[in-house]
């Protein structure tokens, strides 16, 4: 699973849920940290670290391989109005899984690895992911990505070929180099871009941001997910912003995005791709969207320690929750990923009722299980998948890990075998 350095890079580049204005996770600091980690890993190991802020839409012209062609990869496991604050939250999940002393496990690599092995084994992951440059689809089929010199951290089917983001950009605009490949695997173009691709709730629209070096302007793009028959889709220039993060869709084809202007910081805006852009002043940063119910989740302006859900059209607050930072909505919009903002890293993971902000379940993987984690994504409407790894050990050594499944009831189980940590794999996030 992800080794420690990969997870640090992933956390630094992690798009919406981790970017907060004026907080200890402000974008500028995260960008510097990500690039620093990338440089150190390149110097120390000669291999660029990879992380994912990815979404994939496989073109209909590309046939998936039949059967499970996974080679040596680890297989499936065997056999966010004011609401109550964190102190009032139920501590669900703390009695699940391990019973071996989480505090001790956080400092004992061997014991934590064994405890991870001892977790109940569940079904294979129900979402697509990448391992060794291959997309492993939830149905068990596999599809190779184009060959690139640098690590691929984003990917999407496009024009019968691919858009892929590679972690080799050291420019001031963007985290990645976004490369377009045709159906034959030939590179067509390359440009600086943000390390995030997002899709609409129904999976038909794909959005990304690039930096037009010739005209010195940023451009938001929104096109059919397969990219077929409509050129490069609609484009919205993003003005003075030196970096723009697409967050997600609301309403009918409107895109929530987070532009950052040097010396000013991030703001939240919505574009309809007809040159109409409106501000969402009630948010200092955005982390997720619910296109079904037209809502945006993020952090209130200020110190970044208040999670807030607002109306996607007016920006009017629906509810807020002090001491929490919010993540992504579930596919059906009924739940929301969240983290206790004042807790030390790795922070506890919670699932909230998206209508009220009430905690449904919560787990502290570090204190209870001796684990750190990278990506946290929705597997379906009722469960999360967590890219978890053994916390103990140094950055220079591998950290065994596995994909864990957390249900609404607080049950925790392994969705894969335990990986020794010598390679990495990552989720392809959904809408």
C-alpha cells in the first residue's frame, strides 16, 4: 500500500477536503510541502512519489480486459444551523476491530502490522484504483495507463485516449503536468495543471484546470467525460489566479472551483461556463459538492476550524460545525466525510449526517489501531474506503498497509490483503 512518503505527498496535494484558507493547512504551505517532499524523494530514491487526486472515465472505445489480470498486486481480503460539537459526538467505532492497545501499536511496527492482518476480512473494493500503472476496475477487469517517465497521479479517459497528470511539474502554476494521449498511446499535448479532475454526479461531465503559458492565464475546462464529439468542451478563464482547484459540480452543469491569487489566498466561486461567475463569500475554502441537493461543503472564512455547508446557488448557510473540517458528500448526498480539526494528525475520521451535521460514526485509526492514512473516499452510499498504513517507522522504510472499509455502523474491516508497502496504489475518486 502507500508508503509513508507517498502518503505525506498525497496529504499535501490532497485537493478539496484539505485546502483551507488561513489555517494550518493553507494552500501555500501545502504546495511548498508537497514539492519539498517530491524533491526529497527524487533525491533520496530516484523515484517520484505518487499521490492521487484522480477520477477516471474510461472511454467507450477502449475495451476492458476480461478477467482479473492483477499480477503480483495484493488481492481482495480473504474469505460535516449550529450542531453539537466534537465533545458531544458519540465515540462509535472505538470498540471495533483491534483490542491490543492502540497507543502501543502506534509505536510498534510489527505489532501494528499483525493487528492489521487480524482485522476481519470483507469484500474486495467496490471502486476503481491504480496499482503499478494499471487501472483495476471494480468488476475485476484491468486497463493499462500510458507509459510515462514520471508517476501518474491523475487520469481520465478522453477522446478515445487519456488525460493523465504526472508529478513532474516544478512550475509556479499547478501541481502536475497534464498530458493528453491519443488512442494509440501517443502524447498529443502537455501543460501545467492542477492535480485534480472532477466529475459530475451522473458521471457525464469532466472538469479540470490548466495554465495557458502562452497567454499567461488559467483556464477551467468542462467536457463530456469521454471527450467524444465536442472538442475540448467549454472553457472559463480564471483571471489573476495563479492556481485553481476544481471542486465539483452543482445545479445543472455549474462548477464550483477554488482560485488562489498570490498574496490574497483562496476564495470559492461558481462558474456556468457562459462567462457568469459568482462568489460564495460564506466559504473560505470548499471541499465537496452535492449536485443532487445543490450544496457545497467547506470551511468558513477565518481560521479554517469551522466546517460549513451552504446553498450552492445563494451561498446561504445551511449549518455549521465548530472544530471540524469537512470533506466529500456521499454519492446520494445523505452523508459527509469530516475530521476533527483540533486533533493531532492523523486526525480521527467521521461520517456526518449531511442534513444536520450530527456525527453518525467516528474512528481514530492512529490511537485505536496504530495506523495513519492517505485517501478517504466513498465506496458507496453506506461505506468509506480508507487507504491506511502502519504508522510506526521512518520515512525511509516501507509501511505495510491495506484498504479498509468503514461502515455507517462503525464496523471496520479489510477490503484487501495487507501490502508490504514496497509499492503504492491509489483510489480513483468518484463524484
